[in-house]
C-alpha cells in the first residue's frame, strides 16, 4: 500500500491518475459518441463537457467562462451559438443557457454510452467503493464563489446510474476543484490565464504547483490514510 508524506504529495500524485482514468472512459466511448453525434445531427461540444450540469441547472456566460477559463472566449461563444442553432440549448431573457428536450435526449444517450464504456474498460469489483470515496471527497471540497467547482457541483446523477457512471462523472467534477486551486495559485502569483499557460518550468512554476497541491489536497482530509491509499490504488487500476 503506497505511503504519502503529506496531503501535498498525495494531491500531486493522484491528480494525473484521476485524469488518466477519466480519459480512459472518454477514449473508449469516442467512436460511439461520434456515431451518436452523426445520427442525431448534434455536436457534442458543451453537451458533453457539461453533461453533469445542464440537466440540473442553467448556466450563465460567466459560468461558462469560469469552467472554460483557459480557452478562447470567442470559441466558447461560438460553441454556445452552435448549440442554440441546433436547438439543444436555449437562452432566456436573462442570458441563461438551458437544456432543451432535444439536448436532454442527447445527454441521456451520452450517459448510456459512457456507462457502457466504463463497464468495458474498468474492472467492476471496486467501482461502488471508489465512487463512494470520490463522492465524500467531492462533498468536502471547498467551492470558491465564482469558481468552476461552484458551477459544476453537485453533478447530475440519473436514477439507476451504475457505479461506473457515477465514478466517471464524480471524477470529472472533482478535477474542477484542482482547477480552481491552480487558478487561485497563479492568480496569487500575479499571473493571468494566458501567462500561466505559457509559463516555463522554473522556480515560479514550482511554487505555483506547490500551492496548487496544498489547496487541492484539502478535501482528501475527509478520508483516513487507508481510504486515501485505497482510492489511489483503486483508481490506478482503472488507468
């Protein structure tokens, strides 16, 4: 069983494992999602990226900017416009983006494909326990006002969802806690989103990464040492 010196080390080590496990399911579902997109004439775009938010609550343009902070605002606006033209999103008088019936049906089908993909690439025995551990961490994660996690949590979880689907989406949402931690760290260092993207390795980046790990490690304190080790090892088996 792995041993970690502190929460900083744990946060640094588990982050890429979470990312790889999450990408594993996306990759397994990619062909089926492309076929669904073609058959339904719907671009996945924001429907896929925000599948765990849109069925529950509308989003403002400011919400989108928080979740997609490293992207090009013009591209985000274009993506929203494409969904509005397709009829998968609608915009109310206050500028909130809402899922339409057409969009909700696409998200429902997307969830089915992700559940199938998770069943194909993830061993099933540990999934309920891992989903429960990630759920506890997510519940303990601080939501900064105006941050991405405040927008995406809690995630939408359809009735009857299996543990693989629950774990997949909880991991997706948990990544935004680290994203907010990273943003807090580079903002405190006086950098912008574009500047941190282009920042070379060196002392400043090392300090930012250390502060990111300090902040990102906070919610894992809800687990005891054995549970943290079980979560790390269990997710590593899903990569």
